[in-house]
C-alpha cells in the first residue's frame, strides 16, 4: 500500500460530476494504490486499495 499522505495526492472527480455540490467521490492514483474520498469531507478518512482491486471493482460496477 502507498504511504502517500492525502495532501500529497492529486485528487480528481469524474467528468460526469456536476458543479451543483452533490455527493461525489474523489479519486487519486499513487504508485500501487488508488485512493477514494468523499469530496464534501476531504479531511475525513479515505479508502486505499491496490490498483488491481480498484480495476476489479470498476469492471464489476460498469458491467452491472
């Protein structure tokens, strides 16, 4: 797992996210890991997973 601190990561939202302030997730990619956090509460806990686990999750989500 990455030991990157959240403030050192480059976070982004999906291009499908609007600017209306709705509930969104932000994602940051680090060597070996993908980090996910709540865009409304960026200082709170984040989820970090291996890139292969993230890819499997996205494949599943897109396929269903």
